[in-house]
C-alpha cells in the first residue's frame, strides 16, 4: 500500500518567491552513496501556504539487475513462531517486477520557508509483530510523531531501537503475548533507525523520522507520492537499508506534479 504524507495549512502566503525552473529542468540526479543524513535543526515556526498552489512529487524506485534470492529464516528457537507463523523470509530486498519496495523517500532540503511547513499532529504509525516479524518492515513518522508498537503474536516479543543521532534515546521494551500496545514519541530526525527483537534475532525493521511532513515509503510496486509541496526546488532523497542513499534535484511548479524515478542495484 502506498504511503503518502504531507499535511496542508489553510492560510495564504504568496508562493511566487518559491517558484522554480522550467518543467524541462525539473529533475536532476546528483549521485548516490552508502550513508544517509538528515537536517537536525528544529523549525522555529510553522509557515502557512495557499493550498491551491501546492504541488506533489511522484515516482517509482526501480531495481536494476537480478535481485538477491530471499533467505528463508530458521525460527525453530521459538516453537510458537515455527509452528504458527509459516515460512518467513528476510525482507532486505523487496523486489517485485523490477520495482523496489521499502524505500524511504523524503525531502532532504529546499526553500527555507517550505522546510518549516507543519500541520496537525498525525495519528501514531503502527508497527506490529505478526508471524514473528515486524509489519511493516519500514515505516516513517514526522518529527514529534509517535509509533504504536503492537504484538499480535502468541509469544513474548521485545522492541529495541538503536538510534545514532545525539539526543535520541533508544527504546527497549518487552511485550507479552498479544500484549497491550505501547506508544512512543520520536523527536529527533534520523534515517533508518534499526529495530530489533532481543528474543528473536531474525526480527528487524526500520523507523525513519522526518524533519518535515514531506516523505513516503515505497509500496510493494515501488511507487511513492509526496503531496502538499509549495512551489520551489528541493533535494529529494531515497534511502534503502542495504543499498544506501541517492538524491536528485526536483522542481515543483505551482499546482504541478513532478515525476522523479530512482534506480538501485547491488554493487
């Protein structure tokens, strides 16, 4: 399922100062790499824009070449997992028809006013434990947003996050079989925070915390969409847990839709 994020504010500020280049110059690649960083300076205020002028970026993440074969996971250390969960495969490469799922796509930089855009606090994003794996494998929240951790399995699980940004505290909590959900807030922007289960070493997921409400995670068909963008030129980043980060420059026209595709491969 496609995840599309972007919250709009109702008041009007002229967007002319944020206008960009011609449509033919709308997308420019700027390379790739193995590491990812995000801005960590908190916004000073919330800026409002005329919603009638807002645009969007949509695209597809492609996987070039042959995808690695899925690795089947041995869950015999926990009889509940091995007897009730069925087959379980590692999810590092969610490739379908040459398209790549579970890629975090976000606006990394852009016009200063646009990067301060805000909106109402969204509902918590759910990260469940189902069939002795985390579902979904990759999620994203806006800074200040929350994750609701659930355990839908009939076995004990553990949620252990391992952030690396200074000031971001790890989470290390246990949840009993079908235990009550626990909600935790995330206040420091960071890319691909690992989530592990201390009880089941094969379980892993990733949480992304965006400095702005402009982000998405690609669906099973590799598609993404980011809405509510003021006109302007931005750096768009796509991050995969194994294949690193790629960026490109995109220009969003007033009320326009900019197409931005990425291609990843195993090096």
